[in-house]
C-alpha cells in the first residue's frame, strides 16, 4: 500500500490553514489571565485567534457556583468570586465537609517565591516584599505558551526567508502580529474594590456554601472581605469599546488574509506551520488542564488553615450546618443565604442549634488556631423532632 505514489511533491496540505483556527476551548479557558500578562502582547503564533475576536469583552472574572454570606454582617452573594475560589481551592472541597481558614494580607514580611498550594511545592522565604495586587504569574504556563508561540514565529520567519517563500513570509507576519492586535484589544488590569470609609462595622467573618453541601468559614478583615467576596473583580481594559471594535475588525481581516497566504505557501513551509499549530494546540490543552492557581500570583494573601478536632468530615448536611453555627455562634447566615430550607420545622431547629451553640464557650481558639470540641447534641434527632413533633420525644436529646 503506497501513500505517495508520485513522490513527496504529491502531498496535499491545502487544509493546513484549518489548523490555525482549531482549539478555541483551550484558548478561551485561560484567555483572561493570559491577557493580564505582559507576554500577551508578544507577536506570536496563536491557535484559534478568532476565539478572542469577540463583539464584547467580559467585564469581570468568571465566578463559581456557591453562596457567600456574612456570618454577622448579613451580606449575601449567590456566587463565589474567581480570586476567592482560587485562594480557597474550592474545586477540591469534599462533600459535607467543614473547613475554617484565616486570610490576611502580607505587608512587611518576605513572601515565598513558591506558594505551598501543593505538597511538592516548598516555600522559599527569601522572596521579595509583599504588598502588590493579585496579578498573572510572570512565568506561569500562559506566559510560557506566549514565549513558545514567539519562538515558533521566529523559526518559521527564518525558514521562509531561507526558502525564499514570499507567501509564507507574509502569512507568518500577518498571523504573528494578529496576536499583538488581539492582545492590545483584550489587555486589561485588575481593579479590586477598596474600602474608603472607616466606620465601625460588624465582624467580617464569611461563610461560603458550596453546592455539594460543604461549608467554609473564613475569618478576615472588612477590607479583604470587600476585595474578595462582596465586590466582583473589575476588568480595566487598555483600550475603550470603540477602539476594541476597530481592532477586532482589523484582526478579522488580517486573519483571513493570513490564512489565504498560508494556503499558497510552499510544501515545506506548510509542513512547518502544520507542525507548529499541532504542537501549540497540544500545549494549550495541557496548560488548560493544569490547576488555575499556577497562572496567578496571589502571594500577597496569606491563608492559615484552622485545625478542626474531628477533621471536618460529616455524613449529613445537618452535622455540617450545626458545626458551622457552633463556630460562628449565630444561625442568621443560614436563613439569609437560603442555605437551610424554609419551613417551621427548620426554623425551630435553627433556633435550637443557635441556643445550644451560645450556651458554651467560643470554639475558635485564635491563639492556638484550633477549633475546640463541639457541643454534644443529637442534631439529627432534634431535626426529626422539629419536623415531626408527634414522634417519640425521648430521641430529642
């Protein structure tokens, strides 16, 4: 069986231009954090550039499903902001678990060059001073992709000159500078809401409820709560809406022109383009599969995990809810955030749970950073009694 009966010259690669527009999903997954990096403006080969040529740009970072409630303030949001989701590693929260964390801002202390988000990443306390805002990691996966695309552009540019291929030269110039045009249109800066008034406010503790029944209790200041939980991150773009539309139109025309030139390049250069786009698509897919935290520099926030005696694992949502009420010493957040069902039985149970919680001492030992043992109460039997008052009262302990 022969594949090239007329020799190498009979190989047809006119479809190679199609490879330049494949891979939209992997490009879009990391497009926002990539546009926050300075490397996003580099002229380079970019898979599926049309994915970033949109009629409008997102005004904020993508949020995650969940409910955020102020334990004492009464504030409520029906989503978890992107930065908060990354900081608390919300993607790996076990069902019916409860966690407690304290989040503060680093000020004068040296920050680690490598944050201990994963067991094999050891912290190095010889890093620079803290105090900067969240930003894209200078040499994270998305930055490496931009550098890889630039290297491939230079290699193909050199090969086109050596092979004296005019169409390939025009194609590489058009497709490379297309990424810069797209970069200018999508380049943005992160804006976090700052607290301007210094009036006295209730404690800023936050309770985050995840769809799988897990609860996270966060102790923080009002300034941090506003930055991460109550006000979504805003995207401050480099250019305005009108200039963005002009750049998008220009980018669309350049993309079509570049693909046409690519289709008329010589076979050797088409092979080079095909190999480059295949490698880039694979690299973008791998980068999209990596944890999102690898692309962000959030080292200005310091998170301390608070030890819970029983590990924080529960078999039922009732247990999670009672323990969270015991820690916060209030049940109002469960009502405000619609975390507990709305019925007379549940209202009675929440009232009883709050009473039991307030009878003992505060469970959060801030000096030792541990949660003391929870009050002894048969919360499951108590809930059954509240929902069905006619059952045997001996079970209500």
